[in-house]
C-alpha cells in the first residue's frame, strides 16, 4: 500500500510549559518503551533487552503482574497502541537499518495473539549496517481503521509518518507526511475524542521533548499543527506516552544513571 502526499511541518511553541509528578517503577521494566491502559491500570513493554512480555502496573507505580508470550518474539519492541478491540505491539526497532522482519503484533483485549502485520519501507533497497539511517521507528498510534508509525530518523532529525491498515497482512510503506521534530521520535499516542496526537523524542544532546499535534484528523496531513515542549527532567530517556485528557498525560522513562525507571504525570500549563 502506497501513500503519495509528503509535506514538511514545524511550529515550535514556547508560551506554555510542562509540570511533572514523578513515580518510581519496578526495576524489571527498566526499558519501558510503550504505554497503554488496561482497565484502571497501565501496561508497558521492555524493548530488545527482554523476552516477549507485557507488564501491568498501577498508576501509583506498583507492579501488578507480567504476561509472557511463548509464540511471539521480542526482537525490538518499541511501542504499544490500542483501540476498542485490540492491542498492537510495534516490533519495529531497527537501530542499524538491517532488519527485514519488521512487524506489528495484533492482540485481542484478552491478550491472545490474533495476527501479524508485516511492513517494509519502499525507499529501503539495502540492509547493510548504517548508524545514521531513516528506517528506524518507535512511535505507533491508532487512528480509526489505520495505524500511524512515526520514524526515528537519525539522518535528518525529522519524522516520517507512515499510514497503513490495522489488519493483518503485508504492506510496503512510503511517507504520508514528514514533520520537522528536530529530534528522534520515541513514542506516539492518539485520542479521537480530543483529536489529539502526541509524541515524545530527544535530540543528540539528550534533551527530552513532548509534542502535541492538535486537530490532527481535522487538519489533515497538509496542515499539521506541531508544538514542542521541553520535558524538564534529567537524566532521562522518555520512550512511552499515554493521553489522559487534552492537558494531562502519562510518560515513562527508562532507568538512567543507575536509577529506577519512572512514571511521570505530566500537565500542560498553558
């Protein structure tokens, strides 16, 4: 499946700021790299350093349980997304552009696997090791009957948006838009009620960023309203985000500097 429109957008905001409340998490989720609601709790994954597991924890940070999958493989899990009927696990980490097995696992709300979406990038012709490449992706969100994958482009510090069906199959991806994040995108979430897409990312200096893309569906890819805010926390590597409402969010950071992973309640102060 191919999408033809490509645009470039940037509009950074400095008139608002973020306030954070910090909650420590269990060290077993030291590489927390995705975030979704499951009932009244939150669910996360570790990335390539772990087995194929989901972790459920409370909003107070207490680990409730882990779920192991023996018929799935965690090559490099990077994000979680969900709709009313399914969870989607993005096994799309591709640090050196060498992978030929990029996929998204589909799970029912009972956490039983129901199929696999396999993807490849139309622009990628070779799979030789390349540190600064455009074929890594860590942000996945659901919008209607589609999934949107945001690239982690180390060449340009921009992010390509790839749109494809959320049904099992094989898809060849080309960008529907390009946004000038000036950072490496690490997570995404979309809320249809608010028509709000949010992202997290960081630059090569280690500065962490939070992005809002308001009226995302209404504006369309031709008029993306990208606003960027600095996340006031160091050291950190933010790799997961979940929308609570239009001004409140959950984000998690991997363990850094021998500390524990953390859950942050984020409020956007306008």
